[in-house]
């Protein structure tokens, strides 16, 4: 069995990682999205203390990451949600339904005391499975016609 190809993906519109990680890794058909927070492309928090606004930004960032790896929310199999206040679960769930539609991933919710910055309220990581990219057959050189060979 051939080992899965591992590709680190830099995502346009996402802030530069502040630590030793990448936003997305694709290994064969599996797409791993690092935890996304409510940051804009400059790393500034979006949404202030509004959990709904932060959750929308988190999902927009996940959408960018998935797209960079050739995936969509329909391909997501598992999410882990890190939430500062578990009482916000229903608000988060409402936003999540907007992005996932009828597709329901396996999910884990963890209440935490803090995230990497104090103004962040939520972080979500995701794992998706997409179809393998079809290998392109090698192009054969066209053989010259009899007329072309005579010249």
C-alpha cells in the first residue's frame, strides 16, 4: 500500500500562524483543519463579545481552509468545538446549521477556561474526507502523420 501524500496548505485570507503549525494538512483524502478562531486576515478578532458574530467568522475561516484543500462543509466528518461558555452552545449550533445545512458531522464540545487570546470565545477544528484526486494519465506524444514525416 502506497503511503498517503501529505501536503501542508497555506490559506489565502487567513492570518499567518503565530506558532509552528499550518492551517490545513491534506493527507490523501483526509483534510485536517487546525483550530480556527474569529480572526480576520490581519489576526484581529472579529465580533467582539458577540458569540454569534465570532462563530460566523470561525465558520468563514473554516470554509476558506476547506476550499483551499478542495473540500466543503459537506465533506466534514468531525468537528471539535472549544467554547468558553457552554451556555452559548445553542447560539453556536444555530450558526453551525447555516454552514453545514443538512450535513451533520460527528462533534465534540469542550468548555475551556481560555483560548490563545482573552477576547476569543470559540475555536473549532475540523476533519474532512474528500475523494482522491484522480491521477492524470501521462500524455502520449502524437505520432507524425505520413505526410508530416516526408517533409
